[in-house]
């Protein structure tokens, strides 16, 4: 059975969430994806939950104070993957080196939120809402970013990899949460997934939504195709080697969804394990392990997408960084500024962007942290306006004067 505009997914299972009632959602699904030949632009946002240690991820090996501040957990110069003579990657991120050399990977250091909170919960909320310091924002910036972006009636234009809709995708625009492609289920933001097959058909059978008439049968043909398919047998493109773990599996599933030509425009996934207060490690240990999973998963996604990667931008973020100095437990505590990665076909990579503030005591934020010199919203604003085409940045990031003249010029 070939995939048509009326078939809304191939080899997958979904949890439909968002603002629309299910029958209305099914109507949009039945209308199908964007034309496969249209090559829609895609933005993928990846969140490193737990406050990643940006100083041990993109290492300022040309800064003497870095080594003085971290006598036991620094990344030795001999082990750093040098980028430009001053900055270098953690050795566990060797899979990023080809992206850097090909000009598809850009780095923004000393980036983050201006809010001073050191609370994981508050900081994550602010970075997902896009309104640092404001707790009453109801929706997420990634949802708002879609308001003025044509959808082409795509059924799955906004996707989160997980069991429920995250804060960043909450809002007026309908979003889809994909938890496990082997399970076909429906669930709300805080609800547990339930078996989809019977519920799906039962809700349709009892529906009084007349807009489904004439399209419902084709929708259920798609459901039958999904039942007959075996997502576990999906074969990624050659050399797309996803590591084991939830994050790698999420990005593999995302590649499947994108390659199914569903008109995906924005997607979100997250990876935990970054809160290293104790025994953070150096070239080996906790941070090395999570960086391996993180970088290899992104590299595999890039390879798996093939030509579709040229129309894809991936942005990474974390709620805040870690202290410049290691603590007494050979770890790091909650800090301030961090590092962001921007990967994509239109990205002007092979460069570390932003102003480096330095690590001397007088240069540290509150005398302890890397100072923030690039607001994370400036990075996102450039991608949203110059790539997705939404120039109403005041609506996407209320209260932030996102001026195009201040953009870092990350995109070609």
C-alpha cells in the first residue's frame, strides 16, 4: 500500500495531544502530509535537562583559568578535539567533528537565559516558555513560532518525542506526542497512554463530526497499514548508527516520521543525566557517557535524514550551565551561561559564535559562573525568522527586543 496524502503515517505509533478534539484532529490527519516534493523546512529542538556543563563540552582549552579552576575534572589539552585553537570538543563528541569540518555545525558559547535562577524547574520552564522570569506564560515558544508559518494542512507539523506534550509545544497550534512507535496510543499532556487501535475506531464510530465523512475509511486504511507494519524492523540509512538509549531511539523514530513525508515542521526531544554534582568525570565517567549518547544520536539523525538534512536545523539548549570551579566532590554545581549547538544544511558552521567573557575571577557571573553574553532567544529568533519565516518575534518571545541587526548570522 503506497503512502498518499490521505495516509498520515508510515511504520509508527502516536499519541495525539493538543488543543483539537480527536475527530477534528483525524480530519486534519486524513487531509495528509505536505507534498513529498515540497521539501518543507524543519526545526528540531533538543533539550539537555539537568544543566549540562558547557565548559567540559566545548572546552576553552586556550584559557589557563579553565585548568586552574578544574584540577581533577578538566579535559586535558592532549585529549581535546581542537576546533579553532582556543575551543575544542570533549573527546566523546568525535562524531561531531565531520559536521564541523563540513560547515554544518555552529557553536554558540556563553549563551543562555538572563534569569538568575538556579532552580532546574524554573529555569527549564522559562526556556520552554521563552519568557525568563515570567511564570504566568501559558504556552511555549515553539508552539507560538508556528502561528504565522504556513502548514500546508500537514497533520503532524509539530511533534514531541515522549509520552506527553512538553511545555515548549503547549499552545494554540495542535501538536503530536510520539512516545513509542511500537505502541499505537492516544493520551493527553498528563494522561497515561491507552491502546489506540480499538479506541481510535470506537471514537470514529461514535463520532458526530460529519467532516470525517468521505475521509474516514482512508484514515483507517492507514491504521491497518500501521498495524501490519513492524516499526522495530525499520532500517536507518547506511552509517546512521544510533546508540542504545531513550534519546537515540527517540531521534531514530523522529527520522522515521520525517522520512514518511508527514510535513513535520518542528520537533522536540530531550535527554537527561546532566546534573553532575558528584564525580562528573573528565575524558571518562558520567559526562563522557552522556555526551557519547548525545552526540552520536544527533550525528545518526543527520546521516539518516540524508538529503532531507539539508532542509533541517537542529538547535540544542540546557536550562543553565555549571560553576566554573569544580566542587569538593569532583563535580560542578548549578551555574549560569552554557553552550548551544546549531546543526543544519543552511547553518554557517565551522565557527564558535558569541562573545567569550573569560574565566578570570573578575569576569565570572556572581564570582562563580561563566557569564552570559548571548541570550538564547537571540539564537532561536534568528532561526525562527530567517529560516522558518516567522518575523513576528515579539509574539514568539514577548518582552524581548529581538532585533535582526543583533543576530549572530548563523544562517547562510
